[in-house]
C-alpha cells in the first residue's frame, strides 16, 4: 500500500507526531520504542502502514503495556480520524491519567536566568496543565531536561551539554515543587503565559505528551536542542497550520525567542508574574522607612532581640528574610531563628505589602518584550592612531549594557561574540579577527545584610594582549574573578572582584606557545541614569608571570557609554587605555559602533 496521506496538512501532522525532521530525513527521537517499524525513525510511510496493520491485527485482551492505545494515544486519535481504524483494546491507565490531568488550560512557564548552572543560563521553560479543580499550585507540570548521571558536573557537564552528550526526557510533576525549587531555592522569578488552545488542540498536546514521557528521549544540547525547542515541537502538534519549531531551528534557542514565536502565532492569552522569594524580600525592605530598615539590620546582626520587634512591617520583612536564609543555609540555627520570628509575627496585626510587580513594570520586566538574541555591530575607530573599521557579530545572548528587560539585571552571558577589523596602515589595509569571546559570563548581584550574594566573572577568549613590547598582539585568555557588588548610589552599582588569568601566548622567539598566569583585580561601576543610557567604568589590574617575559604588570581602564534607541537598537562608545606598569609605553583605543539585535 502506498502512502495514503494525500492531504498536506495530514502528512505534516503525522510527521510532527513522529518528530520527523524533513531536513535530516529522520526523527529526533532516539528511543526505538517510539516506533513499531525498524525503519520507522527514517521512513514515516512504513511506520504509518505498520501502525495501521498493528491496530487492525491487535488481539483483544492484549496486556496493557503493549496496547497501541496505551503506547500512542495521540497517534491512535490521528489514525482513527484519517483512516477509520479502531482498536479493540482501551487503555485504562491513560483514561485514569486523563481524568486526573487532562488540561482545561495550558500555560508556558519561564523561570528566569540562573547563571550558577550552564543548562539554565538562558533560563528554563516548562508547561503547566490546569483543570478547574486542580490548577495553579495544584496543577501538573511537564518538563523537558537533560538526564545527567550522578556526580557529573563542572567541565564534563558543560562539554557534554554543548556537544549533545546527554539524552533529554519529558517528565511529569506537580507544579508546587517547581515553584519551591525555582522561586524559593534558586530565587528565580517565574512568568506564566496562558496559551490559547481549544479543547481538541489541548487533547492532542496532552496525549502526545503522554507518548513522549514514556519513550520520547532525544539528544539534548544546551544551545539549540533544549527545553525551549522541544516544548515548541510538542505544542505544534495542536495545529498543523501553525509553525513553531521551524522559526526556532537555529544555532541558539532561548525562552525569550520562544515567547516571541508563541506571541507571533497569537497563542499567548495572558501573562502572570510570580516573584522569587528574594524579590519579595527586596520589595518588603523597600517599603520600610530608614528607621525600620535600621531596626531590621540590628535584628539580623543579633543586636536586637527578635521577640522585641513590635512593628508589623519590620516583622513581615524579617520573616521573609529569615525564610530565604533558612532555605539557603538549612542549618539548625537558621531554622531556630525562623521559628522565633514566625512566633513573634503571629502576635502582631497583618499588614499588606506592596506587589513585587508594580504598575508599568510589565513592559520593563516581561521576557516577552526582551531584545532579540543575536546582535550585529558596525562601526570604527582608532587603535594607537591607526584607523579601523569594525564589524561584530554575537549569536547570543545578553550584555550588561543591553536593555535588561526580561533579563537578570547586571548579568552578562556572551557566546562566540566576535569582532573583525579592517585596519588602514597607509599603503595597505589589513583584515583580521580582532577578538572572539568563546564564552563570557558575569554576574554582579548586590550584596546586602538581607542577601549575601557573591559576584563573579569568567571568560575564555581569543583577544588582544600586551605581549612583551607588542601592545596589540593576540593570544588566548582564560580568567575568573569573584567578589562583591553593592548599590553605592541611586542607579549605580559598584563592584570589586579578585581572581586570576591564564594566557596562551607566543614565546619570545615566536616558535612555541608559552603560558602566562597571575593574579588579577577588577574594580568597576555600572551607572543607569535613565532607561535609555548605560555607563560602565572598569579598571583591571594584573601581574602575570611567564618563562619568556618574566613578571609583567598591567593596568587597563575601560570606559563604555551606551545610548539605547529602542529595545533592539543602540549606539555605543568605547574607550580603552592600557599601560604596562613601570614602562612609559601605553596603548589607547577609541571605538564607536551601532548595534542591532535581531
């Protein structure tokens, strides 16, 4: 029998149910139990015919685990509608699960960035399924995530995640543990987007989610075969006329871009913000006057007894702060302090705290309105009196001087950020790769009595380095610093970081690779005087030791000024002054460029 699917929409839906990739001519699903025919992963026609024959010839009373209705309820619905084939065996386990969890609404949930985990550096997304009597915190969640073996972490975890060394699985859970884990333990805000699907579309998604949770393992990659992409693959089975995964099939897939795709297809009905425990604490602290803030600090420092607090607002802020500390520390002392605070709070009047999301904040914070992930830059300037033109490209994701709507403030996450230059040396022009950031992560979170967060920065890059007497030579650099940041003035964050750098440079003879390493210190400020301007000032001091050049000390002052034209367009001025300490020679660079996110 030839391919019986003559209608293009039916063919497309069948391919989607098999997760068949037309470009690669095979299914993304790696689990052989997802197919009945041995060639089902690469031949949708053979799989279709095999499944039709299986249903027709399936013996009555077959054990439930082998029944087609239990293995593939979404495909059974499709085959029944298109070919009028009917199974002799129902699936009681799927019926029971449907009675408990078949949704009356589906929401896309976005947990904001968590730079402590490479897999969540972009943020994390999953689905929530609600029924009238089981919704919100009582609803069910469906998550796609990498299956990591116990004990794997660090470099191995990052490399396997980048290169596709893990399988990803769909897993069901209650929604409440997700809220507790993300909002309370990891202090990540959550955005809930209710999606616009009719009843039949929701049933398709639900039935297909059952199939995927049982045998839908796929190759997991942090950058483009992640939770965001796989959820789009699931959701697009709802309607064969809607394209969701194809626009996201690129080098990087982020939750922000996923949200834009859903919005472009008019699938977002409404959004709701769930603040992290850290944000709740910060909001309650901001509501206190100076005297109340001082009293709260005295209690946290142990200079004022908890039981002597009589101000309801201070008491509420104290309970929230100690709750955050207890979750973070988990010690007997933190639990005892929290218990004393809640006992004290129970005897005081109830106060109403400000909402963490105030009027107008939706446009400032909602990831739906974030800038696009990729950036193209064009500009020029002078490097030590040599004029140049420069073209830059960044596949992902976000820099501190970008518009921070939808991103964690004062956080930077760059992948393969590259600049190419054409330098004018008078007689001839020279084209070269000026700099490539393979990865750069920076997290500058304000340290306070309420929230003792550390700041840190890490980079792996091919970049200009002062090597011997050469001011603008190139080499490889890996660096990492840790320290603290603080809100020193209104709209001004100051930071101090200390760590070290390791360079791979040419030896003095130029024939071999030499290593140069040593300590480094970074001092800086980020100033945001308004929503359209960002100024950064950073001084970097380092002393590096190598076999070829001995001990060398450097001071680098970096000034950056950014004017945002809108969310996706900016004008940037950059000045860089480098001096080799104890030497009179110095390097100076001035550059201006136009940046466009797309």
